[in-house]
C-alpha cells in the first residue's frame, strides 16, 4: 500500500509515479479508441459504438438480445440503446423481433448485412489492434500484457454495481 504521507504538495501529486502511470493508461486508451474507432468509421461506415453492439449481438447469437441486455453489456441507458438500435435498424444492420418468452418484449439480432459488416469491421479492427496496440510493445511482453488487461477488466467489472 502507498503511504499517503508521500504526497504533501501539488507537485508531489502531479509527479507521483502511480498517478502518472494511471494517467498514461487512460491517455493511451483514449487515443487508441479514437484511432481505432476512426478507422472503423472510415473503412466500414459504422461508429465504434455500433461495432461494439454488433459484437455483443454476434456473441449472443440465437434469437437475439433484449434492449436491457444490450444496455447492461454496453453500460448505456436503455433510452440510449433504443436510439442506437433505431439507427442500426434503419441502416439494415439489425432487426427486431418478438420475444417468445415475453409478450411485451422485443429481441434484437443481426441481419445478414450486420453479419457481413461486423466481419469486415473485425478484420480492420484486428489489423489496427496489432499495428497500434501490440506492435509498439516488445514481442516477449505482449501476451502477458493482454492477460494482465483481462485481469484488470474483470476486477473492475466485478466492483461495479449491477445495473438493472
């Protein structure tokens, strides 16, 4: 554990090794999200958020997911997801159908165009992940880095309250 007494001035705070490291982590994540998201938009004609929803639906398979399930996966409000799904449906990427287990419910699933789009976008995304996310790292540390990110992601996810 870090001793809080080590930070006694604003300069100490700004220069603290852990604060600087976390700032670098956030900064690199934001910049990479911008670079990789822009590539998906330019090469595939969809936003990074749409791509993420297509991936969520692809993982789910079957008859699809409810708006609530999509919003929990993407940490969006149901209203935000509804507007996004409306745009995706207009673009022909997804379709809604009745939920066989809930008379009032609707499920969202990929259309054939959505399937083609997520495959194309994933190919573009993987090339850019390798180029911008992995290649800058020493080859012998890449797998460990990816494994450590999984641990951090799961730990942070498990600390969040469950959205309803």
